[in-house]
C-alpha cells in the first residue's frame, strides 16, 4: 500500500517533527533566545541582533509565527514580536513526554 510520506505516521509524531524542523535553524533559535530576554521588541531590533539581512530575518520570523511560537502586533509602521508562551509550554510538554518515552524504553545497547 502506498502512503504519502506523512500519512504513515501519527499526528503526534507529525506535530513533533514540524516543531523540530522549526527549531532546526540556529537563526530561529537565536530569535527565540533574543525574544526570551526581551518583553517585546521591534523586528528592526532583531535584525540588529541577528547577523542576517532584514529579509532573511523576516523569513525566519514568519516560520516562527507559522509554528505558533511567536506573534506579531502591528503598531503604526512597526511590528512588535513576542513569544507565545502557551504554545511553547504545550510543545515543551509534548517533546518532554516523547523524550521520556525514548529514555525509559529500554536499557542501553552495548555493542
């Protein structure tokens, strides 16, 4: 039987994989780290902190928004970004449960 690649896996595993893909770029991790240190910030401020072009930072911000990890609020000509704490806590719990399952699944394999 032929499946689309993702259809062969549970929804939970697909969500974890999407979350992991979002975090798989150091620029996105740097943006999240910067936002965690701030209450909120302007996208231009992020460009000053991340050594990438404004366009590239904007693309990474969009990926983080699509994943629900950040939100942006328009105020005049500026966009203020902040972390979506509820979503981050939800994904943290799901990832924790998955990693706990891996860690407690069996004893270490010694070859």
